[in-house]
C-alpha cells in the first residue's frame, strides 16, 4: 500500500527524467550526474539525487563510470518506435496531475475534474500547448500495429475516412497497405496542420457538426471514450448521415468487460472522468450508442492487445451482433 501511495512520486520523477532527455543522453554510454547536469541545464546535486532515486526503482543503473540505461529506461528513448516518453511527458505535466488533484470533486459531483481545476476543457487546453498536443497524439499512435490493421479489414473499401485521426499515423499506414483506397484524415485545424502527406487527403472541421461525405468506411479510433453519451451520439450521428448507404463505421476502443476480468479500461475509465468527462464502455453500452445514432452493430473483433473493433452499418437491415475474437480480450 505504501508503494501505491507514493505512485505520484514515481510519475513526477519519470516526467523530469523524460523532460531532461536523460535516457537519450545516456544512449552513448554511462555519464556522471555532473556531465548530465551540464548537458541538461540542471543542478548537479539535485539531478544526482533524482537519478539515485530512479536507480533504486530499477529505472537507471549506477556503474563505476556513472549512470547507465536499463531495459526500463530504454523505453524512454525518444527515437524508439514504441517509446513511452510521450506517456511520461503527458502524465507528469501539471495540466494532467493538477486535474487528478480534483478527483474527489469529480466523485462527489460527477463533474469533470479538469474543467473544475483549470476552468476549460482538456482539448481546449491542449490546443494552446502544441508540444503537449503532439505528445498526446504520439500516445494514441502507440496502439497502431499489424493486428489492429488486420482487425479493421479495409481491403474492400474505396473511400476511408479517419475521423478524429490526429496527425495521421493510422491514415498513413492504411494508405500504404491499401493503395486502392482514397484515405481522408479529418480532425481539428490545429491538429491536421502537422499531418501533411502526399499519400492521404486532409480535411479540417468539427466532428460534432459534420464529417467528410460519401465514405464507405469511417473509423473512430479512441474518439468516443473521450466524450459523454450525448456527445458520442452526436459524433456517431454525423458519421451516419455522411456515410454511403452500404458503408460501415469502425469503432476502435478497449471495451469494458462485463465481469471482473482485469482490464486497463477500468483505470482508463477513471482517467476519462478526470480529464475529458468521457468514459470507457461495455459492449452493451456501445451497442446502445450506435442504436441511438441510427446504426446497427455487425461484428466485434478483438486483437491480442485487447483492442476491439466494432463494425456497424446503417440500421436499414438490423442483424445480431456476431463476436469474433483474434486474441485474449483482457489487458
């Protein structure tokens, strides 16, 4: 319990190490705290104390030549494709941890802690912090792998719209694997400004009002969990109004299990309460959102990493949901 209660100490220590690029600075080999402090613009004694603390957690190692990388700290190397440095930079940022300080108010009132603490919404705050916004999208990009692309089953579509697709990592992967398709990335103007790429088309707008029309596949990857039910239904309804009559909507989320199976979605659900006012949902809850937006679930595919793809069609021909599992459903 004491270890759990000091969890925010660890998060902040890792945030500082990530902000000072300590892992990258040690990639060339061991260095002393004095050397690292000189490179990073830090106080030598304070940095030495921080690194000793992280060494005791197994994050770094201390050898005769100075501090060294370990397998744990290698996950913070910025150039690694699956680097967790963006998670450290977002999770330890004051906008994030100060919002978590309002969790008690959220639980008492049901309101979003971020809004109560900062006086504005999470995405409005991110729009004013471009570096932090970039880290947010890099975190989302960590979920893109071959198993997710396989679960989307996109080979038969000719116009694919990635709604709320961030800076376009998924859209570019889809374009590379499905050159027969026109791939459209749709997000807020400040987001897609960093998404220029000759292989995809980009469109800016507000998915609460409209999305690009005439797509035969619309993808919502980790979008709906950011919003409450009414907002989620509005997003889904915009997609339903714009999609081709025989088109499909592909919702990508980590679905809450109905039983006591351990799932990262349970802790993410609390994070949604704190940050955005959204929520993680069960399959039945997603099905109800889709139904209210005029859509009918057709299939569920779950990858080995526990990410689900829910396929839905317009409700002119209701069918029973058919689960398809390609790997363990828990995370």
